[in-house]
């Protein structure tokens, strides 16, 4: 088991606290089958069908919250990708989440270096975090690995910004501001899918040709329909459940779907 | 945010994405901080094919760094040029933008940078 990043500095009254969904992402990304996939797709020395050296992958997490997932990926790059040569970056609508993520990544990197004890650095290169709506700030077709634990809980409406709210790292937040920021982390609107649906629609533009996305879904999101919809993007598109938790009566409460284009000849 | 991130960022306004003026964003009133990071020539050589060199040249000169050559070096050229490796390492990896603005040359929108975090959330009339 790889160590979970320390998030003890994160203000949980306004930033999502790592929970079962976060840990399912960590477990899935570090599972034998996914590290094998990531090694084969992105590690420069993996023996593969493509003879050309592989360009260094750009890994982006949307909705980083505390930064626990992005810090895990960055700190354990060597284990997950077979190389410390990865670039990582985070996006969140919540300024406090971006600030928390910077710190979480920094700590996790330092811990991974201490653990490796003077050998080659195990961690990747974190470029930073920006505030934004999904992948809007990113150049099209630039993302090689996209990770998203979205606001997935079905709610009657999407959060609306309080009148008084200023999104720029305010020094103080009111109770209303904090409840707004926390509602961003879970409230998914209709079927819990309003934000995730927007992201899925944009995937063909966001992902590089070799790119993949790991997206967390809950049972109420109707995962089978979501996967079927992705397959309508084209015959090369794949959407496969690669991790799940909380199985009751044949239903997974939470699952991680990997989405990619199968372009092998 | 590291200077290298500017190579991946663009204007968040949908209508700007198709305009070549929306990339790269132009730093203004940028305050820079320098970290010290161990030099990893291998890493830089592998980052090279990912870079949009023209955009990087613009960013570099706008931040007041010495001019980069017009053409991107090849991996072999970079490997042989220790000074260029150091310069790129310093610019891309050690330099962070901590405060300032990033401006889109197409729509003129200014994205504020505070505490090293750029804010790409758009006011509702631009979404
Ligand atoms: C369920 S939390 C996940 C947090 C963290 N990644 C984890 O796994 O513990 C969802 C996160 O997405 C962010 N978020 C919600 N809508 C977003 C959007 N449209 N664009 C970017 N981030 C968003 C929230 O602020 C919150 O931090």
C-alpha cells in the first residue's frame, strides 16, 4: 500500500474532506491492472508497439478538493507510471481547494523523497493549480490522463453563488460562503450528472489521442447508460469499469470508469 | 504556478479557443519567485517534444528572460548544450508566477493570479 497524502492542514469547513470516493480513486489508480495500463501507455522504457520515445505525459485532476488524489499521483509517479517524468496540474472552482492542493502536493513530495532515501526522485513535476470550470483553462487535446471525482449526488438544483461571494481567495468567508463551497463538492443536479455530463461531452476535445480519463460515478448516476453514451462517440471509444466499492446486492455504490480511444492498429 | 504551465493554458472563453490570439496568454505585472530545484537534464529533454516552442519564446521574452533561439533545439542539440539546459530549467521549472495577470490577446480578458493561483472562472456574461 502506498502512503496516503497528509491533508491535516486542509480547512474541511470549506474544502471536501477525503472520503470513500477519494480512497477508491487512490486504490484504483494504484491497482495492478491500472499501473500496468499506465506503464504500457506512458512509461518511456516499456516495450511497446510504438518505436518512438513517448512524450512525457500531462496528468490533470479536475476538482482537486484537498489535493489528496493529485498529491498521490504526483508523489508516487514512479510506481504508478513507471517513470517520475510526468507533469501534473490541478483545477478546482474553489480557491481554498487550490491553495490546499499546493500544500498537499508539496508535503507528499517531500514524504516520498524521504521514503526513497537519496535514490532517484520518485515524484513527478507539479506545475500548479488554477481556479476554473472543468477543463476550460486548458489547451485542447493536451491532457493525457484526466482524473475527476465529480460532484455526483443527485440534487434538485445546482449550487448558486451567494450575492456576497467573491471567489478570489477571500481572507474571511461567511457561513453562506462556506456552505456554497461545500455544496460545489457534492451537488450534481439531475441524476447527479449535470457537471459530469458537461465534462464527458468535452472529452474528445480535452484528451490527447493517447489520452484517458478516470471518472468516478455512483449508482444513481446510471453508470451503464453513461458508458453506453460514451461508446456512441465513435467505434474507437472505450468505457470500462476499472474499480468499485460498496457492493450490495450486485450494485456497486461507487465505481471508477476508465475512458479512452483504442487506436491500436 | 510554474512558467511551464503557461504552455498548457489558454483563454477560458469558448469563442476564443479557435483564435490563435488566445494562446499563449500574456503575463502582465507578473511577480516572479524562484525555487531551487535539482537539475534533471533527462526530464528537460523529454519535456522538449511537448513544448509549443513559439509560445514559449513569447512567454520567455514577455517575462524578461533572455531571448530563446527561433527554432526549438533537437534532443541531441539540447543534450550537448549545458547552458541551454540550465536556462530552460531555470525558466520552465524554477520560476513561478506568484502575482499578476494573464491576458488574452483575443478578447482582452484578464485572469488574476494570486498566491500563485490563476483564476479562470468567468463572470456569468462570458460563460
Ligand atoms: C467530490 S469533491 C472531490 C475532491 C477530491 N478530488 C477528492 O477526491 O477527495 C469534488 C470537487 O470538485 C470541485 N468542482 C465542482 N464543480 C466543479 C467544476 N465545474 N469545475 C472544477 N471543479 C469543480 C469541487 O469544488 C470539489 O473540490
